[in-house]
């Protein structure tokens, strides 16, 4: 298939593109940095050649959420995902008559940053906080493509664990010097997915026409932060003896963004498993053994 992919220079795209190519797909990349991808786009225009005979669009683009959430930066988090999806739609209407599938990244934050006993299923309602509302708008922008008769898939992605970059690099640092500690109570759930499984889900979404709608892109192992940190320390052969960092300090340091660290939910993998996808790394110990 001819696949156009945005945000391909990021953590997920760098691994997904070679995997798609290895499976025989023709992949072209659309970058907001001149000279970085096969095609360039800005806020207003896209080289129309990017859409020639395109069957599938994968929309990964989005400014990182790991920056302080000032009002200006919040607008960028929104526009880099939603305005870009709207622009893709505007062009696809005119220049991609063969478009069969639109696959968009979304976030496990869709359900809101809460710590509760609930295990969220895809049909559960969205949360009301900032990231949840970003996910709502992001998915709404994706579902516009249904008007073109296009199959739409949104992957509600949790923290992606990979060998290079991303969350694991940040999480590992204090543990490596024996200073790893829980942030807040440690009881908050910490959904995660190994990069190989996330790429596996994108590939399944490309190749399997029965995949439609929203999917929780998380691993089936549901751990709270304390259990996650204990496994991380163990995998790094380091002690886990530091007292927890009180939530107050994290909030003071990070502001609203601290909710990402101090709160967290469990997400169901029932729909993913029912789709026939078999996880490569369902278990954190195995995932960390592979990555560290
Ligand atoms: N990694 C995670 O833990 C995680 C978790 C949940 C959801 N997600 C979502 O999954 C998608 C892919 O994740 P990722 O980890 O690969 O992200 P990433 O490493 O931050 O890369 C995102 C890509 O988006 C493009 N981009 C950045 N700022 C942009 C802007 N202002 N306007 C337009 N494009 C911009 C860049 O690609 P170009 O330079 O090529 O344009 C960048 O490489 C993202 O939308 C992310 O929010 C990721």
C-alpha cells in the first residue's frame, strides 16, 4: 500500500517506517521541518504530490507534551495535532480519491487523568481535563475522514517504552544513580506499551480492514507506579530505597502537567485482544529486559 505518514521523524515514526517498508509498503513522509521528510508541510499548505495514489494516511504529528504547559504551549499541543489533521482532510478531499484508511495517534489520557478502580473501555466517556479534551478534538478531526468513505482508526496510546529516547530514558536516570523514588503516593496506575507492540498495532490497523474505531494502545499488564518502579530498579540492578517525593513538590515544579505523573488510570485491552492482535511484550519484566 502507499502510505503517507506525518511526524515520522519522532520516536514512533522512526521505528514504524522501516517496519512498514520491510512489509512491502511504499512509505512517504510528511515533515514540518524542511529537508527532513519526503514532503514538507506548514500550517497552511502541503505539497499535493504527497497525496498521489495514497491508500493510507498515518497521522503521528504533534508537539511534545513534555514541555511546561504555558497557555502558548498548550495552543501548540492542540494545533500541531488537530489543525494538522484538518489540513490533511482538506487536501485528502481533493487529492486522495483512493484513500482507504486514516489512522491517528490519540492518547490514553482520553479518559482523563484520574486514579480510580475503573478499567476504562473504549466506549467510556472522555475526561474533562486538558489532555482529555485534546484527545477528544484529535479524534473528532480524525473521524472527519469517514465522510470520504475512509476507514478511521484512533490508537489511544499510553507511555511508550523504547530503547532510545522517550519516557524510559527519563525514568531510568534517577534509578541508575540509586535515587529512583515514587512521585506522590505511588498508587497511581501507569499504563505503558512497548514500542514494538505499538508499531505492531499500527501495522495491524494498516493491513486489517476489520480494525475500525478507537483502541486502547496499552499493554495488558496493569501496574501502579510503585510496582513499575520496583521492576525498573530490579531490571537495572539498583536498589529501590528512596522515600517517595511528596506530590506537593512535583506540583510546584511542574504545574498542571504534574497530573500526568501523579494520577493515572488502567485501560482495558479487551478490544485489542479480541481483534486478534498478540502482544509481543505483555509483561513489564520482559519488556524491560528487552529494552535495558
Ligand atoms: N511517545 C509516547 O509515549 C506517546 C504517548 C501517547 C501518545 N503519543 C502520540 O503519538 C504520536 C507519536 O509519538 P512520538 O513519541 O513519535 O512523538 P515525537 O517523538 O514527539 O514526534 C512527533 C513528531 O511530530 C512532529 N511535530 C513536532 N512538533 C510539531 C509541530 N509543532 N507541528 C507539526 N508537527 C510537529 C515531528 O515530526 P516532523 O519533524 O517529521 O514533522 C515530530 O518528530 C504523537 O502524536 C504523540 O502525542 C505518544
